[in-house]
C-alpha cells in the first residue's frame, strides 16, 4: 500500500469509528420489559455514558494525527488504540449486563432504585444492534491505531509551506523582510 493511502486510511478510519460510535450512542440500546405491557427504552446516553467523550476525543486526536510528525504520530496512535478499546469496552458492558446498564431508565420511570429492586421488576430484556455497532466502531478505532503505530514511519513527510526547495527553512529575517517589502508596495516574488 502506498504511503499516501496509509495516511488516508489512518485518518478516515478513526473518523468513521467516531461517527459510528456517536450515531449508535444516540439510539436505543436496551429495551427492558417490566411486564403488563410496560417496556422501558434505555438509549446509549443512559447505558454507556462514556462513549461520546471517548468518541469526541477520538475526533480531536484524528485532527492532530494529520498534522504532527513521526514520533508524536506514534504516540497519538497508541492513545487512539486506548480510546478504541474504551469505546468497545463501554459498549460491551451493555451486552454483558443489559438490565444493570439500563437500570437508570427504569428508575426514571418507576422510581425504583438499586440493582436488586430493578432486577425484580424486569421480566425480560433485549439489546439492540446499535450496541454491536458501537463495539465494532471501538474495534475499528483500536485496530486503526495499532496499524498507524506500526506504519507511521511509512507516511509521507510533512511539507512545510515556507521551506526552500532544498528543504531548509527560509531565514526568518528574509520572511520578515518580504512582509516589509509587501507593505511598502514591492512584490517580493518578483525578485
């Protein structure tokens, strides 16, 4: 794979993962049947309230990843791996304990609090596919972070806008002089 494609995938994958996690988080994750025709929906904001913070951090990290050099890129990709694991783990806890994670929604409707009290009220529970979407989004972010850490050395080097053709930065005095010349009405590019 070419270095440019590696860079593009390393930036697009966490953006897609963050967007998927945020989209999933806004949906119904758990439906708790309390019997007698009463069902309570627990959205992602109730069942996994850490997901949006992790997804927003992933978005910010992706923006930084596009701008930094090799060493910070490796460090950021390791942080990205951790954020992805965090999103997947927070979402997976809903799969492991839907009644416990949806309990606050039951409390809001019935006033009953505490794990034992809520568990006694719930007749059946079901988990929506949005939980799996969030788990996959976290896994995508984690795998993308790992791949970025392993391939960061293959990315194309950053181009500095004001570097000279030989790669060295133009002397600061020359740049300031060019601005002064421009202010005086001279075109510094005409030289």
